[in-house]
C-alpha cells in the first residue's frame, strides 16, 4: 500500500473523526438496533433497517479512516525546507494574470481539501501545476474556461 500524504492538521482531524465514530456514533447505533429489536418483528421494522444501514456506513468509515491513518505520511509544514519551492503542505500566494485576482492556497491531502478555506488537494490540476515552482514563476492550468495562468507571489511553510 502506498503512503497517503497528510498535513499534521489533517491527520488530527481524521483521528478526531475516528474517535467520534468509535466512542459516540457506534454505541448510539448499537442502542438504536437494540431498541428496534425490542419492538418485535424485524421483517417490517423500518427503524431496524435504518439502524443497520447506519451501522454499516459507520463501520465502513471506521475501516477507511484506520486504513488511511495507518498509511499516512504526516507532514508538518513548519518543518519543511524546500528552499522556496512549492511542495506538499506549502501555502502559496498567487495572482491570476488575466484578472489580477489574488488568492492564497495551502496544498493538502485529498481528505483535507476545502476550497472555501483555501486548502486545495495535492492531486488537483492547480496544485499539480504549482508543485516545484518558486516565487516569480508562472503556472499554467487547464480550466473548464480555458488555460489560466497564475504567478507565484510567495511560498510559505506555516
């Protein structure tokens, strides 16, 4: 199994979700199943079916999180020394050349990507175009509206 890159923050979020699923959600759904069983005939018991379905989802998510965390390569952005190049976990200030719009993104793992909060997946077209670039370089990205060019204004490891 290959490693899955995660920032320190992303790994913590996955651990918190795993803990919540195991300590809160799993016991809750087990209670729901027990209550539904107590109502008698399970063949036409919608609460029982819903609880079993929710249990299957929770167990699947627990297995997925445990697998990801066991294969995780946790990277602390503050300990990265990439000599000013854009790498995983770097925070990049960009200027879109055509419009002049300025944006800031942190390049993170797939599970922690959140565009609204300025975190883009390392596998996104923009991140792939930025990897290896330095301050002053221009990255071209194929977007649905055509090719967009971004100038790297600054690269930070925070």
